[in-house]
C-alpha cells in the first residue's frame, strides 16, 4: 500500500476532501519522523512500537575481496509488533507469493 492509497481511503471513509486527507497523512508522517529524529519512541496502541536504534561502528572483512574494512555508525528503524496485532495476524492466511 502506498501513501496515496492511504490518502484515498482516509478521504473516502471520513468524507473529507482529498487535499485535506493528504494534508493529514503528510502531517502524521512528518510528526513520526520528527519524533524518531529527536530520539523518541513512537508507540501506536494495537499496532506496535517504532524506535531508532544506533549501531556502533565496527571493523570487519569484506567477503568479496577478503580485505579489512570499516563500517561507520548508522541508525536503523526498529519495529516491534504489538501482541494484539500479532494474534490478529496469526489467524489470517498468508497472501500467495507471486
């Protein structure tokens, strides 16, 4: 599902204009990004928790060349699914792979 699909569904379900729905979705995602950038954790009840995790720099060996290399510090987004969502999805059949 793309962002435009979310906007379309929101507009249809609530009866608001497409531009207003787009503004709401855009504002929601911008707020999520700001929270994560500020080191916060985003907790959405019945959905899950999203947090930014820092990984320290480290030295390793390039598997292709066998030469040592340095990997810089990086941030990863970590998502932990809520128990209620996990239970709901356990009873849902998996979509067919194409």
